[in-house]
């Protein structure tokens, strides 16, 4: 999907593999966030990126659960 005309670019790195919680191990977006990316505005995309960043940080912490809930406002 093209992001032409959008200020917020997709975080996809082409390493698409979902874990047991349906979170991409490449970009750390949930499956639902990936599916909605092409349909939402830049405000929502920034929220998705923040959530993905939180998941990535959590995944890098020893013993942490990367699928822990994040703000979805």
C-alpha cells in the first residue's frame, strides 16, 4: 500500500512475521493496526507508531511481555 500524500510513513521493514499475539516482529504493529494503516489519517498513524514503539521497547526488556496493553486513544 502506498503512503503517497501522507506525512506519516509506514514503519514496515519488510520483515513481516506475526507472533502468537498477532504482533508483527518487524514493525511491532498489531495485525489490526497493519490492516487499518491505509485507511486512517496521520493522527491515528502517529498513535499506531507510538503503540508500536512501546511494544518494541517492551520486547527489548528482559522478561517483559511485548504484547502488554498500550494507549490506544
